[in-house]
C-alpha cells in the first residue's frame, strides 16, 4: 500500500526537526523514495513555508524565532559550532545582558564577542545599570527581536539568585547561560549553565601570598557587590586553613554602589588601624580603591610594602600605581569566551536534538584567577 503524500511529507519534517538540515538526496535515500519524489515534496513544503531550501539542501524552520536551522560543523579541538552565513541563514544572534559595559564587564563582553565571531554568529548587548526592571525590559526586547540564545548577568545583589527571582531566568524560551552569577540550589535556576570567575579562590591566593610573606594582621576591603561575597568566603577560608587567628583578620565591606565619601571613610578607618600597628597587609577590591588606599597610607607616613603590604583585586590599574600593586586578575575575557561557547553549544544541541537521546550534562564552570606579584608586596624592591 502506497504511503499517503501527507504522511510522507510529515516524515520529512520530522527528520528535519531532528537534524536541522539534510541534502535532498539523503532524504530520498533515508525515506526509500526516488530523488524526484523527494525533491517534489521538498518544493511543496517550501511553498507552504514549512521548510526552506538552498542548493539541494532542505532546512528546517525554527517556528519560535523564524530563523532557519543552521548548518554546523565542529571547530577542531573545540567542539564549537560554526554557522555558515548564507542568503537563507544570516547566522544566529546571541543576546548578552550585563549590568554595565565599562570596567570589569568590558573584557567579559570582548571575550563573548570573540567566541561568537568564531562561530559566524552575532552578539547584541543590553545594559541594565543593576536595575531589575531594566533587565527585564532588555530581555523582553531581545526575545521580541528573535535572539536565539542569552548570556545573562542578572542584578542579584549577592551574586546568587534570590528566592523571588529564582524562576525568571530559568523560564526563558531560549538557551541561557548565567555569567558571573550563580543560581540557588534547589531551584530551577540552579540547574542553568553558568560560567563564573572563582573569586573566592582569588581571595585565597592573595591571603596565602601575604601570609607567606610573614603578614598576620590582614584586612579585606571590598565594595558591597556579588564579588565581595565571594572574596569574604575565600578570605576566611584562607585564614582558617593557614592557621591565622580569625581575630587577626578584618573585613570592611561598603554598601553596594557606595558614594565616594563612604569609600574614603572605610579606607581611613583601615589606615588608622595600620597607624596603631594593628594591620600589616590588605587585600583591596577594586584597583581604584587600592590606589586610594596606598595614597592614604603614604600621606600618613606609612610605607608600602615595608609597613603595609597591599594586594589589589581586579588588575585593571594596579600595575600603573606607585608602587606597582600586586594584584589578583580574574579571567574576565576567558569568562565571556567560555560562556559564549557554552551557549552556542547548547543552541547547536537544540537544533540537533534527536528524541530519546540524552542531552549533555549541565556545566557550572569556575575559572581560576591569577596572582600577579609586584612591588607592593616586595617584588623587585631593592634589598
């Protein structure tokens, strides 16, 4: 009994939904029909808008966004999908929503842009200024314009999703990777892919270095931020592991996005502690605050590193200070690059999904910072 045309064409569409695209000749062979029949079916389905056709290839249509599913090949050694730009498929668009573009996130954006360019895709960036309402508006706008995947840095004060935000990021209709943010365990958002700098490890590196130099009265000075929470975690872990009494450590954290006067007051309080001989080292986030801290120490006759050794956190300006500051450098570029590669692989996985096959495990990637030793801890200082 001959198969009805409608059923045969539905089989074609089912195959394309699984594989994204197929040569018409391969369709004919897999369906056990003649090349003429397969070509005729594909032409009919194209006229109905059910698929697209280009140079003997049938291409599935992503109904959610209107984009044609894309041809992909792995980059050697990376497994990164490559979309070949064509008249029928200009390439996927990856949306990136971040709190701010200057300073820290500038390098994260550059890393994401490099990875997206490798795949012949396009990156669009939305800025939220740490405003949740603006963040929601940016996401809605990107979805309305048909972005195929999202890199998302939500405005979560501690860097971990609050309970009332737990479902929003996890409920988006496109592949989503959290960047420098962590989903709370026990909630759907905790199962999202994420790529973060291991700031706690960076703080540990700094404190370990200071303790190895013989410093025992160490302060952590940090702006209230998602980074600060991780720095404090690593700071206390280092003191405990290295046998430094907790009472010898001092943590000074400002409010989120503090006024300059609040930062100055915090730095002054720590300088006064050093003047009393109750402090001999400090880890300071950010670089800008570390430079101000060194200047205050110098104004009060304290020498760096002789009286107080200083480590900056971020390494944006640290090498330009006087003296040049030892710094912890988070892998900002690599974070953006890894996050973009991960979301591209998830997008490829969605296009290639075959019913009944297991998807790749979710990824929670923590990239380790680097400690760069300079004169503020004694490196290169004349004996």
